[in-house]
C-alpha cells in the first residue's frame, strides 16, 4: 500500500473514535469509518508480474485505453496512447521501459475532466522522457483530472529505471499519455483495459538512434 493510504486511513479512524467518544453514538462514526476503508483500498499497491523481452513497452498505469493514434511531432511520426484512470483503478504509476530518465518536466495547469481532449494541453501534468537501453525514446505524461489534485513523481533525472518500476502516482482519477516511436508495433487498441507494469502496450523493434531525438532533451514541454 502507498504510504498515503495509512495517512488518510488512520486519520479517519481517529475521527471516528473522537466522534464516538464525544457523542456516545456509533452512528456518527460510520461515515469516517467508511472513508477510512475507502482510502486504504484506494491506495493499494499490488505486486505485478513484469514481462520480459527485448523492446517491450508496458503500461505505466492501470485504466482504459481511450486513444491510440499516430501523430506528427517535431521529431517525426510517433504513436500516442491515452490511458484513463477512474477512481476505482490502482493509481500507482510505473516505468514503461528499462532505460535512463533523461528529462522530467512538471507544468501547472487546470483540472479539466481527463476525458476531455483539451486536458492534454491545459491540465497540470508531469512528463518523463526515458531513453531505452536499445537507443529509442519513450515518454509518458501524468495528467491531473477533475478530481486529481496532486501528481507524485519520485524518480530524478539521470536515474536508471527498470521496466515496471514504481515511479509515482496521481491521486483520484486522472490520465496518462504515452508517446512511442512511430515504428513501434502496438499490442493494444482503443477500449482495452490495461494494468500498470504487466500489460504490454507495444514492442519497439531494434533500430539505430535517430539524431532528431537527441534534440528533444533540450526542449521544454510544449
């Protein structure tokens, strides 16, 4: 379980005890007890079986794939996947690949509904760019939603991450966008449900490093 679960859970259990102590009525304690149980469940952090294999990209989050499209970026053609997390999903985020964390860029913003396409541009977000050991780049962006009010990211630039490694979380409903090289072979489609760290999103065939990707390291998040 994520540490926040104990924080919220103990707090609401304490509130329930105080209400019962001062009123003598257990009925007043029901709501905080239910909230305590909800937070203990919400911040669960189950173990996942991480798939092994060259070029595999796993999902950084639990949720539903709401978009799988090809887009043109300054670096060329890329594949963009959007994963929507509702309040019932596990909210721990994991590294999609093994590699070096080259850039972490946080940006303040709004709290639009994560299903709204405008949320990708306007909402609070944190973008992580990882250079795979195979030489390609994968990025994923944690995007706050209507209820999500805090993005947590633990890893620091320069850190070496393992595929499926825990790197942070987004609280209470959100969205994660994943950017893959254009030649990646997708394993999922719109409407699929995925699990962070264990569901394979794509396979990236072995390829030389594209010079244009080197330039992205010095560019701010758009």
